[in-house]
C-alpha cells in the first residue's frame, strides 16, 4: 500500500471529483478524501493488526465437571462476513485486515462514491495476500455500484454469508437491518453527548468540548449534544461556547443557553435527536446529573457519552446509569475508535447488546465452540 500510494491517490482524486459534481456535503467529502497521511494511517493500521495476538484458539473459559469431563470454550472465526459501507475508503483496508487476522473471509461492498479508491486499495490487499501465501479470494470486493447488489448480498446469500456489518449513514444501516437474512452487527446513529458536570474543570471543559465536536465532525464519535449542569452553566458555558464558535461551530441552544450566549441559535425539538456530522452542536442546560442521564436515555443512540467532572462519585453514577456502548470521564468522545482502544483498527462501533458492543476489532469477529475431553465417561 505504501509503495502504491500514487495509484491510490489518483483513484481517490477521481472519486473526489465525482463527489463534488454530485454535491456531496463537506462532511461526506472529508470521509472520502485520502492524502499521504491517511494512506500511511491505513498502512500503519494493518501493521498494528498484524502485530496483535492471534484471536483464534484462545481458551475463553475452562472447567472440570465432577465426572471428570474437561470442558473448554475456544475462540473460532465467525465465517464469511459481508461488510457494506459508504464514503470511507479506509474501511476497505481496516475491514480486510481485521477479518483476515480473525480467520474470516470477507465480502466488501463499498459505496459508489468511493468505488475507485476502494478498488485501488483492494488491489494492494490482493497482492499482499498472494505474497503471504494466503488465498486472494478470502478478501473479495463486489465489482459494481449497482444498488441491487446490496439487496442480493443481504437477502439471497445467507447460504454463504454468516454475518453482515454495515458502516455508513442511518439510511444504509436501516436498510441493512431491515433486509438482511443473517445477523447484523452495527449501529444506527452516533448521537454522542458531552456532559459538563458542576464539578468540571473549566479549562478541561473547553478542550474536551472543542475536540469532541470539531476534531473531525463527520465521524460517528463526534459529539452532537453538549449538556451542562445549571449550577455551573454561567461558569462554564461562555468560555466553552466562545471556543466552539471561534472554531467555526454553529451553536443551537435552549432558552437558558441563548440567555447566557446570545450568539447561539434557538434549538428546535428535533435538534436533540439529530446526528449532524457537521460543525453544528446542540446545547442544553440540565438541572443535575439525573436530568442529564434522562436526556441521554431519551435522545441518545447508545454510542458514546462523556462526563467532564473531577467528582469520581458523580462519574461512577454516570457510568452505572447511562446505557451506551462507550462511556468516558474527562476524555473526548473522539476516542471512540478501535485504533485508540489498541485494537489496531475497527470495522465499526456496535451499539446492540448481542455478540459485540463498542469497537468491533479482530477479537469481536470471533465466535466460540466447546471442546470436551473425557476418559471414557458415559451418561447414566
């Protein structure tokens, strides 16, 4: 991949040109764009995946029964994984690397907007597989942009595909969840919250809020709503919102927010449940931590939430009562990423409660079987 960066950049330039012609949003263009640093990040991610411990054959649990039977639960591959994704060509490399590392075959179906970029990356992967003595067919890419191919993959390949992982906008993920005839690992939206508790440090609140929203606005771990305790609103909000505005963020606040920060626009009821994926942040003053927890329960998507506080008891209450896949204290929501978790990469953040939750890395792409050893036992 490093040696073919020129070909990848050339393919990506074609995709970027077509995307601009189609009027894709700035957030979508950011997801699609590749440069030297992003190609190097993909290559480094593959290196990190290769260096991970082998997730297969792990003994997850073992015990001996009174009759002498020795029972082990052992990690095995899921099988054939279908991955349907939009915009981000880096998913091609991340998904392939994680699936191969975990002993799975994978069928990749990238979005039409990243078609040329993904094909160039896939060509690099095929070369690498062949040089390593692995079958090139263990990483396949659907060779068409026809939307009907997605429907066929979801509904007519259950004999060959064991699980589907969608990664993209809510319309794509909803379609996959509705049409798939095999299990689905994924999330619908990333409506992530940053909650400024009354015991938050003011400087830390500014740093975390700006990074969580503005580092990359188009990723699913970007903060979409800022909550602040009423007791600390006058102390915290002016500095936080000024920094966000200076960084180019539009603020949409409730009445209390607009009173404290007149530059803010008044939020509508729809704003609290909107995944902007853009430089827009809804801001709400809440009475206390219980009100913050209720707000997240009502409007959140179960993805990632952060509490900024120096009160560890408050943080523990937040952790116990907020039901999301990833919870953080005093750290940006943009750490919701498999690479940042030490997984090398991820193929998405799962917000369901079955099989996998949070970043889906190589270990999460395994199942298990039971291996039982006896010495001639028979069941009475």
